[in-house]
C-alpha cells in the first residue's frame, strides 16, 4: 500500500511540474539593436500579432484569409508630436502590450513620447491607432 501511495504521489507531482514548465513558454525574443522590423505577439490572443517598422511606425496585423495568412496595414492617426529628426537612423517606435487585457496596446515614438492606442472601427472591425493626448 505504501508503494502504491508513493507512486501516486510521485505521478501527481510530475504532472504538476510538467504543467508549470509548459505554462512559462517564452513569447519574446532578444531583438537585434539594428533591426528594422519586429513581430509583436500577445499572450492573450493570436489576433493580436503585429509587424512593426521600428523606424517609421508603420504597423500591420497578421490576419487569416482564404489563401493563408497576410499582413493587413493598420492606419495611424496623425499625431503632432510624432517627429523624427532628419537623417536619424535607427529604431524609434515600439509597441507595448498589457498581459492582462487587450485594451492595453500602445504604439510610442520613443524620441518624442507621441503615443497611440489601438482601437477597432465599429463599422469595419479594422484596427487603427488613435492618438493619446500628451500632457502639457
């Protein structure tokens, strides 16, 4: 009886340890400093997978079509603070996501602080970046 109890105890903890190791899968990579494009994925939902041009802030959403997957452009509202110095080379933009809710997605110009948040057009369902006003 003791052997059976010990075996069941060992099997139970093996399952628990295996489940914990699988739940901590890495969802980000170390990004090369001179890279122009970055793929950002959300742990919340596959539909929040984006391609970001870090130099000019252009973004695309990965969508499923009848022909497979494709990148769909996301419109970005004009932000008066969105400036990049002439002849500047390198990464300027980043996307930040909340790990808790889908609402917490932001695009930021890291040089000026210009910020947008992700909205969904109620008529078309397409995503767009809407401006977040900067404090005076």
